[in-house]
C-alpha cells in the first residue's frame, strides 16, 4: 500500500516540480494535478502508469501519453 501511495503522489506531481526547478508556479502544478485527476475520473485510468517510482518518472518525462479515445 505504501508504494502505491508513493507512485500516485508522483503521478500527481508536476514534471517541473519533480525536476527540482527553483521557481515553480503554483498555478502550473495545480493545473497538472487537476489534469491528472480529471483524466483518472473520465477514463478510469491514470494518464501515466507504472509499477515502480523510477518507471513512472521515466514515463512522465518521456511525454508519451496515449490519447484517451
């Protein structure tokens, strides 16, 4: 359960925040998180998924997300 929560927390985090950007806009991180939640609610699946945190980070930074249709 603990690793699942950690992976979900990473999925909700904006890429610029994960990269450790010095100045991260609160608005941009909120938009990212809301987009992830909206995608999850509409499709039943997260926009990016992986079994481990490193795999999830790789998927987020690669930018290849499937179209929901």
